[in-house]
């Protein structure tokens, strides 16, 4: 959820005038419901269901949320910053796939964030693994314990936040008519 919160902060940083707010309101996002469904499923899965359903079901639901997100990105690939969001999502999906459905977390980052140990038979979207594959794509950064939103995050997460922030700033800075005209030309 840290990615959602920090991206929201990045988007809000573009909204310092009524004109920019109106421009962002005209952003032609197609099928936004895909993202809302993916977020809702992840929230329910990670907070409630994962400890009560079989591991294979948790993995399937987790991958399904990525499928919804990838579909949303492909549908909206014409927007500024979409390629950064796609790169970040791809990096995360590659790391998760390489590690059997779990994002590998660096043990040092995990401890700095003050996160609890996870039993091996319980699904978590991110966990400190003993032998992770493609560990450099995993959660290698940490917001330290004691700070708001203390957690671990990945290079892919950083790209997603930068892409979302860039999208908002780019869309809000240029008169909407010019951006919409450039979108229809592609």
C-alpha cells in the first residue's frame, strides 16, 4: 500500500491550482475499475484471506491482480509516464514470478522496517526469503521502523511512483486540449 500512498502524494503535488485540478479531472483513464478491483482484492487477500485459504489460491489471486493491472496499463499506454509504470510493474511481476508468487525482500531492509517474521506456510506479498531469485528486483529499500508507512519497497515500486507522478505533472502542466490532440494523433 505504500506505493499507492506515495503515488497519491506525487499526484497531489501537481495540483496547486484550480486549473491544474480541472486538467487532471479530464485525464482520459480507460477502465479505471480494473485498478480498483485489483487493489480491493489485494487488500482483502493480504489483510484477511491469506491466512485462511490454501497457498495456491492466494498465489492465483495475487497473479490475477497483476493481470488486471497489466490490462489497465496496456489500455492506457498512450498516456505520459505509462512506460515507467509498465516498467515498474514488469520488474515487480518478474521478481514475484521468479520467487513462486512472493516478492523477495532483503533481510536487512526487512529488519530496518521493523516487520514481523512470517511463518513459511502463510502467504505474504513480500517476505524475506532465504534464497531469493533476482533479489535486486525485490524489496531492497526500507522506510525505517518508527516512520509513517514503515515498510520495504522495490525498484519497480519506485518506477511506478515516478511514472504516476510524472503523468500527473505532465498532464496538469500542458493545456488539456494540446495533450488530448496529441493522444488522438497517435
